[in-house]
């Protein structure tokens, strides 16, 4: 699509390279939370896979978490074997993912980012995640996200 935002085109290309089968959906600009995205998509909030980037001593870590959960950073840091997870700045996120906060996808980053996935997302036949732009999401499955990202399963709450 010639009028599609370059970030969405890049995401779509990487999705196909990785064998992803999901649909990319462009949402209204007013959909900027997991709850609003779930309402727009007609799914439960828990089926929204939020891509949260953390700074671990200058290196990125990506946690794909269910929209129904908040990440317990102390517990997750312990579970993944790091001293602490620090909320990443917008510049850090952009530098390491090539995407902006609110549109960070699980894939299509300049270099691989160590990724963990909330085991709660297994409860949904279809999950939705950002597609490289704040207005774009794509459908996937838990298994497909793990395959495409190399994510390790973890309890985040």
C-alpha cells in the first residue's frame, strides 16, 4: 500500500519474512490504551500483547505482556536473572527497536532484542500486538509470537 506509513510497511515485510500469518489492522487515532484497543478489536483486554521495553544496564529487554497484567519489575528481573528492569526512555526505545512507544512491535527491530512473553497470553486463541506504529496492530497466536521472536515464557505479574 503506497499510502501506508513506512513503519507499518517495514513491519509487514518482516512479518512475512518470519512466516507470520496475522492480519494488520489500522485503528482509529483515539485507540491508545490496551483497553481501547480491545474494545475496537472486539476482544478481551487480556488478548492485547503489550510490548514493553526495559533498560538493563544500557541493553534493551522486551517483555510481551497481556493487557490484563502489570509487570512486576522486581519479580521479572529476578526471574530473568538481571539486577533490575528500568523503564526505558522514548529515545532508548526508538534507538533499540526503531519504533516509538505505543507502536513497538515484537519484531522488526534493527538488531535482535532479548524477549520474554507473558504465559497468560496462552489463554487466547488470537492475540493482538502493535505493528510498528501506534495506530497499527496485528493478530497472531502465542505460539507464533514465540516462534517469530524467540521469546521465553515467563509469569510477569
